[in-house]
């Protein structure tokens, strides 16, 4: 069965610092991978997705993610974090199947 | 282009009651999926509807049921509510095909007392 693991429950970074959120997946074939962001009390907004091809994908709000098959990872990165990036981030896998989500990583941004 | 909308935004029910949640798909989308997100957890797949038929179901009991209408909008019905049904219920719409991307609505927060 598919599974997605986000090892970090909560991360705190300073505004302007770089960010990397980790995601590991378990799937028999090459999965479709997604990152979503959820602000408090809100639904999920799609940041980016990987289906195939170039393993470095660009998303909205300055985020990018890199697919590494050898490590079964799809980590999310941002070079300079803004206070408005504070939210919950979810990694998900799919592929002609329902989305399977990780438990999320809560990002706090300090001045 | 209208995004995914859900109603109501918040709902309070008592144990044993029934509830209906509604979702309007994004324009051009023919598939609707429902997810339950408990506090502090990631969303869990409930079921998916395509062409008005259930097209996959997660590990949820039969008291969770749904409908999809010809205009691709959808309802989630939950009978005999239990306290553990308290959660954010998310609807996502997509276009069926390989690797379809799901776009989520704002959710309905249900509290069962």
C-alpha cells in the first residue's frame, strides 16, 4: 500500500532563511507527487506537482521540490522564507489512485 | 473560472443525527473526491465519484455515503453521527485521467457533540 512520511512534525525558521521540508513515499511504481499548503482553518492549496520528466519542479510562491527516486524522496524547498509562509504543509502521493497524505509539517516563521 | 466551493462552512450536530455536506466542482471537472481531516492529521480518503457512480472508497463505514449529480456537484451524507466524526471535511474536484490533479475546496468543519 502507498504511504507518505513527513518526518518533521514542526519546523521553525527565521524570516529570510532557507527552508527544506522532507517527504518520503512508498509506492510500487513511479508515483505522482504533490505538495499542498493549508493555512489555519482553510482548505488545501496546491503548491506543485511531479508527474514525470525533470526531477526539479517549480511551484507557486517561490517553492520548488526535487524528486529523488533513489531516496524515495520529494523534498520541498524555498530559498528565502516569508512570514506569510507560516502554515501546515502536506506531501501527497497518487497516480490513478486516491491521494495518500502525510501527517503534515507545521512551519513557524520567526522574525 | 470558479473554484471548488463547499457548504456549509461550519456545522454543529449531536451524536446520532444525520448530516449532509455539499460540494460544487471546479468548472470542467468531472470527478469529486471527499476526504476527512481530523485535528492534527492529514486528510484521509473517504470516496470518489465519477459519472454519478462511486469510483473508489477508503476505509470508512457504510454510514458515510455520497451522491454526484449530473452537473458534477456532490453531497456527502453521514448517518448516525459519532463523536469521532468531528473533523474538517474536504471536497476535491479533478478531471479523470492519468495523474489528475485534485483541487480542494475550503472544507466544512463538523463538530459532533
